[in-house]
């Protein structure tokens, strides 16, 4: 592996949280960012923040900082293969990812937590509420949790061809940063830093995603095979959906139907729409997302 420069890391260090690593398997250590206020409210649960596919823990910086002002302890984690965590060749199925998160709780001596996940991470935290209900107080799916790719792509070959990520390895880091900033002019700096943190910068000044292309496609296949609607009737824990209306009418109508189906099948479900909003609504509107989380914590839904 080519040695990586810490260019983005040095420019945008984590200044308001504790960065550490937790070993969840013999060959896997996960990077986490913990923000623990000096006056943590004991009546409020710890929140575990789970990123989406090819993303990283720092996409949650803005949300975590806002929750910290409300005396909530948060832990954002780089899942295996992502960010500064280890990249094993296997273990990218939902069951293993869920086990990693439970072992994170074990290491930190946390019995149960609220899990908040975005996109693929939303499906992860919904799946976790099904598989490991004893560790989950409630799950929040941010523009995810109801993703069922086979509704749109009945055949894997079509999904594989349409949704494979762009080959960004080799792009000049300066050009990549300029593109991200120009595409997201309405994002706060925390969101920009989060997006840049999806990439490592090499000594030659080029960037590449932390998540290798091959592993990206393995996870995409797992997501294509995931059918969250089949899990909903057996989930006892509360599920809160925070879908984003991007302005794409057809895509939003599909989300509307998926959310309606989920609320019909779940024993305890809620939805709060963000309109209009980017798929990465947690990066775009961190204060608003944190406010919705706090509202559902304080009214007892996520408890």
C-alpha cells in the first residue's frame, strides 16, 4: 500500500472529541470519536453515530457537537473498511457489522444505546434493532433504513452497473476539495470536513477513497440483498426515519411509499421529513437533525 499523507487529517484535526480505537475482532480495530460533555445528562442515553457506505465518522461532527451542547454523549465510529479503521477482506455482511457495533458497546461498558445511521448505515441500525434488540434503545435511520434496492433493480447486474462508485483514485486532492466545496456551498464547514475525510491523500498529492472499490461493491451487494421490510414486523424497538426530499419527484415518491410501508409494519415507528435536503442531510443540516433527535429523546420515543 502506498504511504498516505495526513494532509486532510493535519488540516482538520478533531479538536472537540476523544479519538480512539476499539478492537472488535482479531484482525479488526475500529476508529471512534467520542464526545462526552463534562455534565453529561444521566437521563439521556449514549448515541452511537453510524455513517453510510464509503463515508466516515466525521460526517457526524456537526450533529455530535450540537448534541454535546445538550449534554448528550455521542460516539461516532468508522465501520470496518472505512475511514481510519482496519480493512479486512471479509465481514461486510449486516450480521458481522452489527456484531462489531455490539462489541464496541462491550468495550465501552455500555449496556444499551440509541443508534443513528445514515443511508446504508440506516439499514445497519434497523437491522441491529432486529438482531440485537437487547443492545438497542431505539434506532434512527437518516435517509436510509428502508432501502430495498431490489425494488428498483430486480437483477444484481443492473444494480452493479448503475450504482458502482466513480473511480476517484488518482484525483488531485486540491481538485477534489475544490469540487466538494463548489457542490455543497450551503453546507457548514463540519460537513465539508466530513466529506473530505472520506479520502486519504497520498504523498504525490493525489487522493483515493479510504474504502477500496472492491469492498464498496461487496457492501453494495449486501445492501442489494437486504430486505428491511421483512424485518419490520418483528422489531420491538422504536424506529425513527429522517428521510430527505432531494427534489427528485420520482425518487421521493419511492421513499414516501417505503416509509409508509415501514410505519404500517413497525410496532413503534415515526417519521420526520427534511424538505428540501441532500441525501447527507446530517452534514448539510446538523443543527436541525440534532434538534429532531433531542425532541424524540425528551418526549420518550427513543427511550
